[in-house]
C-alpha cells in the first residue's frame, strides 16, 4: 500500500463528513441528517443552559422553576405567535417588491418556519435563497431579496435600540453600563449615514470586484429596503410586520422573566439587552443560534438589571416557544418547500452561475 493510498482514504472520509455541513440546495436532507442537526442543536442548547444554570446556582434555579407564574408563560407564547405573524407579513412584502413572486399563506408559513428551523446548519437565510428560487426567480434575485430581508430586520430594530440607549444615557442610569449603551447610541446613526452615502455608488460597487464588490452586494439588500420605502402604501406592511416581529420577540422574553419572578429592568434597558444578547439575529446564525443565544442572552439580561437564575429559566422558556415548539411545522414546511422546488426549478432562469 502506497503512502498516497493511506492519505487518500482518510481524506475521502473527511470530505464525506464535511459534506454534511454544506447546505443542501434542494432541502434534500435524509431523515437521519435532520435528526443529527436537531440532536446537535438540543445538545448545544441544553449543555449551555445547564452550564449557565450552574453559574447561577442550581438551588436558586430549581426553586424558581418550582414556582412559575402560568399566566406569564402563556403570555410568552402569545408573544411568539405575534412575532411569527409579523415576520410572515414582512417576508411577503420583501418577496413581492419590484414585481417579485406573490407567496400564498401556506407557502409563506412554510418558508418562515423552515428558515427558523434548528436543522438549518448554515442559518435560515441560506434556506430562504433556495425557497425563493423555487418560485421561479433567478439565484441572484433570490439572494438580493434575502439580503433585503436581513437589512429590514436591522433597519427596524437598530433605531429602536439606539433610541433606547440614548434614553438610558440621558437618565444617567448605570444599568446597562456605558460599554453597552454608547456603541448603540453612536454606531447606529453613523452606520445609517454611511449607508445612505454609499447608496449613491451602489450601481458601480455592484459591478466591481474585491472588497468593493462585497460592499456592493451588501448594498443590494439595503436597496430592497429603499424600494419598499418608495411605495409605503403598497409595501408598508413590511415595516409594520417586522415591527410586530421584534415587539413579539421582546415581549415574549419579558413575559418569561416575569414568569420566574425576576426584577423587571426598564423597557429601554431590556431592548438594549435583547439586541446585545443576540449579537446576530437568529435567522442569521447556524442552527438558529442553538447554544449561542442560551450562552449570551441570560448574561445580557443580567447586565440590564435581571437576576441570573430567573434569566436562565426565562431564556429557556423563550427558546422553547420560538425554536423548539415550532420544530414540527418547520420540518413539515421544509418538506413542502422541497417538493415545490423540485416541481418548479425548471422555471428558474440560470442567469447566474453562483
């Protein structure tokens, strides 16, 4: 046996293993692959939750777990219902702007639930590209609309966080501290101004290569938001829907905190803490942020005035409602999209090679 044979065998096995981490273009994961991703998500989320609970003190966590307030848990679930409905409204408008595809309610629900699924290894936006390709638009058009969806998330959330940070600074509060509030208060306005100025050069940057091309591609998403703003009477639901999404998300987390008797931080502080704890939105993160959110969000809540023990439980309930409870409709939605994509892929023009 030659040395090259010895090297090639492990190499082929490694390539096979790494192929599991590549996004499947047509949602064609086998059942065992879905189970693997879901199991990995469960392990990351539960392992992180147990570790943070240890830091908070198992005794305190178990005591609060034994005395929940059922009404607030129900309200946390209601907040997630509002969040999902809001995201569906926003998604529909982003998809159909500039003569894009009209998505029916069932298709819309399938796309949104699938993109939030824990089994999407490369983040929900990668699944969105494939789903929109199934409507018959080109790969480039699908990617631009998905980037527009991501831009819309931040365009709605970032100003709210910025205003909240300014309110905290104006009141001289030390919860949260300057390390959390100043970046939001300063960076968001500067970022909006820089983006507005860069949009003037968007056509040239989109055709460029290298780092200029990368900026141009990012501005493609911002241009989608600009197109939504140009016809607010027709596409205003995009902003209203995304606003409902963030309100539902934050309310759900606040209700979960109340359910376990946490001191209630000020609303402005909660908004800053929520945005800081996520770092990236969960549709952006691999495996819907399993493990990452459970690690960051409890401590972000502590930084804004909550206690760690109820914060751990609050994040657990919040994540159960926004990630694990929708798992079944997410899997069903993925299978629906796979079938739809296979039926319609011949309609999608292959104008872009990537």
